[in-house]
């Protein structure tokens, strides 16, 4: 099963933007972290409908720890399959 991961950092860049990356490649920039997370969740739901794809949203917490969520964004994934 192919794995796609959207990454959203905790802190913005020097310009005050949050960068969303898909498998390490920048995709979009947002003025708020909430908008970046909403975009990643929406895109993960769309991609998750395709056969053979596991899509996760990885969000960096204030503690510096990255946590992966499935497209329902309700709870962290225990481990990757």
C-alpha cells in the first residue's frame, strides 16, 4: 500500500506562513496553521478515496513531537501499517 504524508509544522516560516508538504515536497502555503491543517485533512480525504493509498496528516506539536493522524483527524495513528 502506498503511503502519502502531509506535514504541517508548529511554527511559521520567517514570512509568517505555514508550509504544507506532501511526502517532503512543498505543496501550499497558508497564513494560519488552522488553514494549513484544514487543507491537509481535506486533501487526505480526497486521496484516501483512491485504492491502494494510505494517507496521513503529520502535525508538529508545541512540544516538537510530530503526530500522525488519519484523514478523520480524530486521534493519532498508533503505528504505520
